[in-house]
C-alpha cells in the first residue's frame, strides 16, 4: 500500500523540522490501514515497531511518500516493512524505514487468529 502526506506548519518542531512523533503516527496509521485492508475481518493493535532512526530532516511543504509492504504473517500477527521517501526525490534513500507488527484481537483484547 502507498499513501502520501503533506508536511504542514503544525507538523513542525520548534526548529522548523518535521516532528518525529508526527512521522511515527503517520507511519503507524498507514501500515494499520494496509493491515486492515489485507485482513478486513480483524481488529489490529500495534505491538511493536523496529528501530526508530530518522535518516534525513524534513521541512514544511515536503510531500512524503509512505510505502507499506507485508513481510510476515503469523497465526495472530502480521508484520509490515515501511519506507518513507521525499516524493520529489524518489531515487534518494528513504527518510525513514522500519518494521511494524500488529496483533489481531477480539473485543476483550485477547489475541485471535488472523485466518
């Protein structure tokens, strides 16, 4: 799955760069949507995110390209690889990359199979 985000003034920290927590929220949301589309009968919660390391700073007006790709399917969980690029420079290395894992839960919050 692929989506885009525009970096607006309210997304910036006090130094004028994209706030890291905002990017993490966008990444989590994009991959959660991918998982929910891949498994529409599941209720997913985030259980983990791999290494969090920002490779490049991002300024206001940047259009981010967020790409999520399923990596692994378990019995109750699924993992995605996510890469974030500057849309205007897709051949450059990613601004941010990580893996995110979601677990399927029932209404009481107990793990349940994804199949």
